[in-house]
């Protein structure tokens, strides 16, 4: 049974279980799985290595066993539009000729 390959955007922790070169584990964001010919059970990944804050610090191509990767797919937090963003996204129909559109202040008060 083959291990599942990570997908672009996946967050992975690469440890010694994935390859002996990773004595110290690293966290990476997968860019893509390269389609290079490899040994059975191994793959090349194009990744961004992340620092402790989660910022990309270097782009790398790494040779690993997918079975040894720890894939972390955080559940995205629901996005709620800001009040200003919601007001911008409201569709307004055409105004009658000669009548300017109603402008509402950002605090919701009446002008």
C-alpha cells in the first residue's frame, strides 16, 4: 500500500522518519510534488521551509518517503467580512437619472 502524497498547500513536518538527513525536524509548506523518477516509496517535494512563526524562510527541493511525513492540514477559520468590507460588497442598482446615490456613514448613523 502506497503512502498518500501531500498536496500543494499542505503543511508537513519532515522528520528522520521521512529521510535520515532530517535529524532536526523541519516544518514546510508544500509547493508541489515533483514528477521526477525516484526509488519506489520516495518522492521529491518542492517546499517552503517555515520558521517558528510560520513564515517561509527558504525554498527547497527535498527527497523524502511520504510514509514518514507528518501532514498537518489545519482547518481554516471561517472568514467573516468586516463591516466596511460588507458595505463595499453590497450590490447597488442603477440610480434614477439626476438622483445621487445615498451615502451612509461607516458608523451606521443617518445623514
